[in-house]
């Protein structure tokens, strides 16, 4: 099994364990996820690897994972965090990019960055960019404002020069 598929399976197991305990308070949820990931998910992961589980199985487990709510994401976001870190949380949480057809016009020129970051709406000349995501299941939209070097959109952690300045959740507009 490919290493990326193993990571996906572990992530899916962690998300499922977290969801199974969603009736508890947020303060209680983290220790339960850790404990379940160490006990409950270890055997299924070993069995899946032993039985040569297909890549489709890993994708199906992740696809069945519930979407992270705006409240869960809000708790995980931090001002000045790397955009790549926020993006990873959002995408792994089941949210999808909202494609802005006018991105290239809004950014200017050929704007290859619009092809790399489908959620990109526009960037200003002074380093601010706006990105959008949506959760189909909750009918919510996430607007994210960043500042810095947009070419660092996929650089995680402290090395990133593209950081989140603000974000907001709202009901997605119809049409």
C-alpha cells in the first residue's frame, strides 16, 4: 500500500473516531480521539494493510467522513497562520473550493495562480488575496483573506510568506 494511502486511512480513522464522540464537549473530544486512534484504529489499519486493501477503500472511507462544521474550523484557525495550513484543514474537513470564473481578470494577466488555487477570487497589488470555500452539506461559505506572497499558497508552517489575516463564515448565496 502506498504511504499516502496509509496516511489517508489513519486520517479517516481519526475523523471517524472524533465524529463518533461528537456528542461530548470539545474539551473532551481530543483525548478520546487520541485514545481511540491508538487502540481502536490500530487493528483495522493493520488488517487493511495485511489484506492489501485497495486505494479505492481509503478514498471511500475519507469520502464518507462527515464535513467539519464552521464551529470546528473556527476553533482551529489562528490569525497569521500559514494559508497552506488553513487550506489543509478546510479541504480535509470536506469543504470545497468556490471557483471564481473572473479570477484571471481579478488577479491580472495570465494569472497561472488561478489554475493552482481554484478558490482564489482576487489579489490586490499590495499583497492581499481573497479565497472562498463552501460546505455543500451545511450550506455555508468561508471567505478567507490572506496577506503576503501568493506563490507560497502551498508552503505550510512558519516558512510560509502567505498568512491568514481574517476569515468569516456565512450562509452560501443561491445562484
